[in-house]
C-alpha cells in the first residue's frame, strides 16, 4: 500500500489544549468524502460485507431472536437485517448490532481491543434511513467512527482495564456517535456534545466471560442504540460537558487513565480502519492465533489426538489475562467455549478444522481430554509485539515423548475474498440470489449511490 493511499492529507487545525471531545470533533469534521482513498473505500466495503454476513448467519441464535423481538414495529422506520418489520432507528441499530456480534466472528481492532464495526455500522445504517445521505458521505462517516473509537480505545485500554471493562462497551458508543454525528453533518458544538454524551453511556463489564453470559452480545446493542440517541440529542441542541472524556471526573479518570486524553490524536497516522482485521475463526480474538497454530499442527502432522500427552500454549499477556480466555472448563454453553483458548486449541486438534461446528463438541470426551492436558503460559516476545502483532504458539508432546510445535508471529486474518464468500453465501440463504446480488452491487458501488439508504432498505426481508 502506498503512503498516499494509507495516509490521506486531512486538515488538522484546532487547539491542542482544547478538551479531547472538542479536538476529536474538529478532526472528525475535517475528514470528508474527498479524503477517501481507494484503500479506505475498499476497507469500508469489506467491513460492511462482514457485518451483514454475520448478522444473516446469526438470525436464529437466541440472542438475535431476543434482540429482534425487543424492537417495536413502526410504519416508517429503519431496517433490521433479514427481518420484514421496520423499527425505530435505535431499535434497529440495537438488533443489527446484536446480530452482527452473534457469531463472535466480527471485525477486530487489536489496538483498542474492540469490535468497532458492530457499533459503527448499525448506527449509520439506521441513521441513513432518516434522511438522504450520499454513499460517499456514508463511507466517510464510517471511517470517522472507526477512527475516533479506535483512538479512544488505544488511549484507555490495556490488559488491566480490559479484565473488568468491556473494551467495545467503552469505545463503541463514542465510535458510533462519531459516525452518526458525521453522517448528519453536525456542527462542531453539536458534534462535541454527541461525543460527550456517548462517553456518559460507556458501560459493559467482563464478568460475562467467566460464565458465558449473553450480555456480551447485548453490550454491542446498547452501544449502538445509545449512539443513535446521543446523536439525536445533540442534533436537538442538548449540551454535554466538552471535558466528559478527559476531565478530572471524566471517562479517562474513571478508568484510572487521567492523562490518557492527550494521546487521542485522530488521523495523525494511517486511518485506524486500515488496521482492522476480519476473523478467520468464530471465537474470541485472543483464541484466534493459538487455534490456528493448533490447526497447522493437526494438518501438517496428521495427528491422532489420542496420542497427545500434553499441549503447551503460549500467548501474549493480554490474551492470558482477558476474562474467560484461560479456562479449562467445564463449558456449560457455547460462549464459554468460544472464549477459552484451551478449548479452541483442543477442538482444532481433534476436528482438524476450525468452524462453528467445533462448538457443538462441548461434551466431546476427546476434546475434554486434551483441554485437561493444556497448559497456558505468557510469552514475553509475543507480549512485547502486541498489539502490533498477535502471536501464538502451540507445542504438543506425543505418547512416544516426541515434541512438535507451531509458532505464528501474528494472527492469520480472513482474506477479503473469504469475507466476500461468506457474505454472499449468507445473504443468498437469507434473501435469495436476486436480492443478494442487489445488496452486493449496492456495496460495490456505494461511493456512487446518491442515497446510502438504498443499501439499508435492501437489507429488509
């Protein structure tokens, strides 16, 4: 990628001593459709395909059904992916965020430990149906949402904070509000208030990870619905403290990071959306690399799982400390399996594959046997490289004493072509071939659409 495609020239300006929300609003408003490089346009489209595909595949899952049932039908409103009904923008954003998160296969921004797309994209899809916004401006709003959410997450999130606070619950509302405020063209004062209001809605604790509680899915829905509300309030003239993010009693201080606001510098380097990756494995971000290393071993060695006497796993500190990741079970529900590094490694070794089917093996005695033989350790080199790289290593000892290992310096991302294949399969199954082709065409030509709401309308069943 050339430097010109990765780093568009965006006017900075503004007062460096101003509150964080003011500086964020100024930088966001400085980014326009004119700054969309080919790389940015392509990335926005992949993110949209990933979210829509995941939402289509999630429709029958319990949390998706519950989220859709919560939406109050209205005569004229916003689309819920794969559903015939329309709802208020807030309810539609809530349902679409939950469904986009439903497989635990959403896009990932490692630097903020956040899944930004499951908040940003449902927010703008809902708001794009409240007024006419061009496809190019819609794309610029998405880039802005990812940027501000990622910058906030980078500033306040580390392994210690993330043990308690859900990163997406912290960065997500601000990301969604930034995208929505940009989409509606709010002036600087209103934009600032939208961000400040969103900072007041940041929430979500990581206790779910220990028990497999489904609040994880709803945290994304809350963030998207709150983002819609914050933008609407700001547009209506609501005033919120410009210091809500970095003030002495603001968000950064609440997370034990009182000086973190100075580190929020949007668009100074390559746009954050370009560092977002798409999961190859439908499981926790921190389980991705070790599971892929285990799969590499299983396929290259043609292993008989019954011969494995021990499994040694090495990950960055952030992975070992994230709630639910260092778990030997028992696994009472699918989400506990998706979070556990040990379970994902053991299931990959037994199945010789990594698919959603692996999470139907929670009671498989062969998997349980390997989980019991797993040890998890922190690797200093992986820790030093994280979050730029997310390494993982799996070493197995066979019953004859021989040792075999696979080490990956970074997670293997799902390629854009893989995301597109998943998206086309899911949309065809949901809507039929003709509608799926129309949705794909709308995304492919998004920058030329006179009304981005066209895409959102196509997502209605």
